[in-house]
C-alpha cells in the first residue's frame, strides 16, 4: 500500500485539524504542510520557554491558520478546542531527558497529566476525533536486541521515558475503552528545519548543527561508536499524515526509523555537509552516562508493510537542507 | 534460602520503619507485625475516605507506634518523615480500578505524583533508606500466558494499571540512578483481616466476605470460570519483611502468587467456610467487562528460588480467620 500526494490532499483538504505543540519543531512543519494541503489548521502551543515552541516556525503561515496560545494542561481550553475538529495531532510535550531528571514533576505534568486532560476532553466532548500521538523510542530503554521492533520490551531508563510510556498507554486505553480512533508513532531522532538548536534539549543533532554553523567543534560523547537512526522531519510529517488518514492504523503502534549510523560518522557527515568544521571525542558527562542507552536503531517494517511508509530523504540531503535553513535564520533560534 | 522468625526478629528489632498507607489493609497488618518484632514503627496515612485507611486497624497498637496523619503528596512532610528511618514500606495508593477510570486525575496524583514525592524525599534527604514498593499484577494487563512470570509483557488495561506501572518504574529508576536500595513486589489478590469490605474498591473478596456475613447472596460476574490466585495477608507481610531484609532483593521485582482457583469455586469455599450462605452468577456490568482481564494467576518461583518465600496459609484457614475477624468487628468496617 502506498499513499500518494493526491491521496493526502484528498484526505485533508477542507478538514479541521488541531495540532498541540504546533509551534514546536515537528508540529510547525506538520502545520505548514497541512495548510498547503488545504486543511483548516488550529495550532495550540503554550510557548513555555525551553520547550521548542517558536512563533517564527509559523512565519508566512500565520494568516492561514488559527493560533491559540494555551497550555494543554488546561482542561477547559482543551474541552473547547477539540470540539468540531476532524483530526488531532497530539505533539505537545517536554522532550528533554536531562530536564526530566532534574524536575520530574514538570515532566509528569506535561507528559502525563496534560495528556489525560486532552484525552478526557476528547472522551467527553468529541470521542470520534481522529488522534495521532507521537511517542518515542525512549519507551524501549536500553535495547536488548537490534533493530528494535514494536514487540521489544518496554523498559524506559529515564523519567521522560517512563512518562511517555504512560502517555502512550493512556492513548491506547482511551481508544480501546471509549472508541476514540487513536494511532501512536514511536519517533526516533528527528532533525530538520525549525528544531531547537540552542541546546541539546530536543536532540543532540540540533546542538551539533548550531555548533558547526558557528564554527565551534562538535563534541561527541564516549568513543562515538554508538549507533542511532535519524529521520528528516518531512519524512516524519509524511508518516503522521499517512497514519492518520488510514483506518488500518487505528489502535496501532508503529516505530519510525532509518539507516543506523554511528555518532562519529554522523559528526563527519555534518562536517562534510557544511564543507567546513571539526569534531572531537570527549568522555560522557556522568548525568548523561547514567541514562545513556548505548546503540539504538529501529525496525520500521510494520509501518512499511501496513501503511507503505518509509523514509525518503537521504541523510546528506537532509543535513544540507537543515544547514541551509539555519544559516539563513540562525538569529531566530538563539 | 529460608528466613526464620529469628532472622526477621534480628533484622527488624530496634530498627526505625516508616510505612506509608500504614492504616490501610496490608499496611496495618505489617505495622502490627513489625511492632511485635520490636521495630520502631511510624505509620503515615492520609485517611482519605474510600482509600482503606481505618484507625481501628491499629487498635491496641496505637501506643506502641507513631501515627502521623499526612498525605504522601505533601513533599515537605515526606522530606521530614523519611529522615532517620532504616526502612520504608511504601504502600500508599489508590487501588480501585473503577474509580481510576472515573477520575484518572486522582489516581495519577496518588499513584504517580505522590510516589515521585516520596522518591524525591529519599533521593534528597536519605538515599540509603531501604525501600519496598508494593506494585500489582495489574501491570501485566490481560495475560497472554499463564502462569504469569515477571518477564510477561507489561500491558496494563486500566488507568490504575498504567499509573502503578509508572510508579514501579520510578522506584527502579531511582534505585538505579541514585543508589537507593529498592525492591518491588507485584501483589495479586490479597485478603484477610483489616481489609475494606464496604465495597469492592480494594478487591471483590472484601465485598463477598461482607455479603456472606450479612446474609446476602454473593454475586459472581460472568460464568465464574475466571481463575485468580489469592494470598492471605500474613503471607504477604512475610514476603515484604523477607524481601526488605535480604540484600539479594535490591533492584529486583518479584511476583507473589498462590494456587489458582475459579471465582465460582472461591464463592463455594466462602459459603463453606461460613457454613451458610449462597451465590449466584450475574452478567458482567459493562464498566467492569471493559477492563476485565480474564484469568490470571502468577508464577512466584522467582521469589521462592531467590528468597525462599512461598504462601503458607491455606485458603480454608485464611477464609475462616477472615470471617471470624469480620463477624466480631463488622461495625468497624461499614
């Protein structure tokens, strides 16, 4: 099965779509794409500092979508906002693993309690809304086998992973009990335009891209042999649109994923794509080592078989497009 | 390995022990036992209506232990209370599955946020405290194989199960990251003196015991063929004392469990033990059916092999002792 651009356009044209975390990295890329597809988009974002929401991410699209500043923990706002929507892309979240260890309460509030608010709003005011929830590879913890498929044991090794696991289970439970059509995607490292690059809160790749543009040396933890898989944000947006448009995805959990690459090779590729720069190996900081998961890459054959999704943007192309975007707009991301 | 009564006495005599949820069913039985073993016991309980805390459970022991009424969500109280303790038996919780579906926020507050409070208190004020956390078979959800061992997939099917899963993971994570010596027991259906019998919030067995004593017909949902395993509370207290006293249990998760019995046979045994009474089969109420897990019984060979624990009290003996207790004290449990 494959979903053509025409299929996506037919699925979303004229549809009402709510995106929580819609001023953030993935949410804003999704919002822009949905506007281009002819959807009526409402973006909800709290613009909490450090969380990735950035109104510049919606530049040139602000007249073509509805922007609603609100915290998803606010039950009454959510009760209102879900009504009349055809789709909910639920991306709001706190994503920093290290922040989650420093302040577990905030992570719990945002990644679990707020998710219950959203689901209660849907249960009570609009149980037929189509929900896509973005979970994370972090729910698997330290892999016991590679590549990691969806049946790998769930054993998160940090607070953020525990809370995202609970949020994912809540979504599936509300789907099962109250008939809300829910799908879950477990994302791996996502990169591309509009991510947070000020620090490593969203992913280390953002930090590396900024460092290389600013002429700083990229610092790779450990021996750099740890494997990761990466997805360019356009591929992730594709997966979200495809999964939400197909009934076969209801009640399902899918990994995304890509080609494994070692961190040291990734650093080299970033230097190559930038045609300038350097990297160095440094020892793991202890607070990172404690929650490091070693190598990870995902098996995404389930979503490929069921929905026809696979990543299309090469790492080289994705890095070049990202670097080009940040070179032009870096002042908006510092 | 077996742990003799003398070993337990040596382990706990003169030790300072904090029990959260200590006026509840299992907590109060544990508190009484620890006082008898010569420990200095502090009971923390919020006495929130419907949660099982009942000061009558501590009758005749109130002069021999410290009673501290407080909500475990209260960070400052917990920061103070954990200091100077050798052991923490962390039993505070909301246990009703149906309540958790009606009000997911409260379940989340009590079963997750409060647990983070407790763990943060230990992390910041007393990281060497020995913690035993009581989890539940509910983390497994609907069994995919029987008996259920600790490697069975974790897939809770109700809000309570999701939250208890998160709480258990938090305990293990804090143990791993901050060196707090933590053990987890996954309890199955526990029954005996001092449980809640007013309704089925704690377990259906409490309700059945009250009904049979009051001359009402026990109502068994469905065809009554669902299997369960039961532990008498004294056996559970034994498991907690043994696990907390042995270094081999640090960082470990153990199932408790017992002989499987069908619900209809259990109803018959209760009628027999009471020497009077009746039961009937009725269809599942829809809100129960939605979260029913079919048959469950646990494999407890891990704790038997590692710590020498196995249940000792026969169902017949346990039911007789329970009925005798409630006949005498029923007014205190209505």
